[in-house]
């Protein structure tokens, strides 16, 4: 559901597209509160995991940490 919120409907056929990626998290920093000041992982960490009610969100900041693996096109 989290990824679905970032999609837009294609007006030609009503589909939506998301990408499934393989991600190397390395050493994770954990955040339980929103922090809009982060522009990179904290010193000594490679990624951030945000723990929110109902889901976890993993954040990486370097292109080399995420490899697009599947393109998923679907209709709701």
C-alpha cells in the first residue's frame, strides 16, 4: 500500500507502475520519528529504517545501493 500511494494512473489504459528493487542496506540507523533534515544516512550508517505504525520504510541515499529488479504494471 505504501508504494501504491506513489503511483499515478496511466490515462491511456488505467494501469499503474512500480519498480521492485534489490537493495543493500548495510548498517541501518533506526528512526521512530519523522526527520526532514536527513540528506544522507547518519555518520557510521549506510541506510535508515523508519518505523511507523503499520509499516517500516527503508531509505538509501546512494545509487549503488539499489538495483531495479522488476517492473510491475497493474490495475486496481
